[in-house]
């Protein structure tokens, strides 16, 4: 199991890579500023995607990691 520090560092690295420095900071600020239910957000995150689209995303993520 990774430490909290490692998870934070990796999370910021991924945010910076995907969003860029400015939007990554903006994302963190938005999360901290507003009442935010991560569990509820996660439940609804992919509601507009089909099963095939989700599978394609999962496969692309897996291929990128391996």
C-alpha cells in the first residue's frame, strides 16, 4: 500500500499531465472551495457513456499503463 504522500504526489502529477498546471490548480481549488461529495460525483461520472465506450476507455488506460 502506498503512503498518503505518494498518492498525493502521483495525483498531482496525473492532474498536471492531463490538465496542465493552471487547470490542475483550478481543479484542486474547486474541490476545496465547494461542498463536494466525491462518492456521489463518481456514481454519476460516466452516466452518459455506453458500456462499449467505458470498455474502450478502460482498455486504453490499461494499455497506457502496461
